[in-house]
C-alpha cells in the first residue's frame, strides 16, 4: 500500500495523490452492495454507474438487490475509449492527455455519469483486466471512483489473478467506495 500521484480531488485522496489499496475478492461483494443500497434507500438518493473493464458487472450486482429500482438510475458500459467521452462525458482532451486508465479519467467518469444520468452519486471503473498490459499499464491496475454532491474520491487498485478475479475485485472495491462516500456525505 502507498500513495500514488495523479489525483486532484477526493476524501480518499489528497491533492496530487491517491491511496493505493489491495482488495480481497472473497465474496465481500454481497456485503458491499447491500450496504450501499441500504444507504441509498435510507437517504433517498440516486446512483448511476460508468463501467469500463467491469463491462456491466456493477450494474448487474446492483440490480440483483430487491428494491434497488427506487435508487439506481442506470449505467453505461464505456469499454471503448471514445465512448468514455461521448456517453460518460469525459473530456476528450483529458483522454488524449492521460488515457483511459488514469485516476483523473476515473474521476471524470464518475462525475460525468452522475451528471448525464441525473443521479446524486456516480460510480466508475477503469483499468486493465489482463492478462497482458495495455498501453504500458500493467494488468491488474484499476481505478475506481465515486462522485457525489460534495466530493469525488478515487482509489488505485493493484489486483492479482486472472481477468475474472481482477473484474470481481474491481466491482467490490467500487461498491465499497460508493458506500463510504455516501456515508461520509450523509451520515
């Protein structure tokens, strides 16, 4: 664990840096999604998702929870880099400058989907599931982000395992981060 340069906003991050963490992929997804949905329902706030490497898995996990339709506005799968701009509102100049796998891109995805889908909170995933590196970014490198009315937080993950393990770990991490942001802002 340690600090990684590049993030400009967030409670889990400080100006110029973002906390890097390891995420267990041992079934904590259920706990994370139940906590997040409970918080959203209790506070009557809404959520939207922008997913790249997870390809809709976050939305699928959310929609498995009964009653989530009261708080989940929807999501976009923006696997291709150009769709991050056209569908999720990531500035094209940001994508040209830093690429799709970067903490600033994750923050822009979360903020953009929040705005585009009219939600109180936005979650985002972007990274390299592997097995090979992509544009010089190591497999297992993932950024997850959560944006709300008061903050944008980004976490860098360095996950190990096959593609499925990296994707599951990313889902769990973004759900946990979303719950933390909602709790910090509203509890």
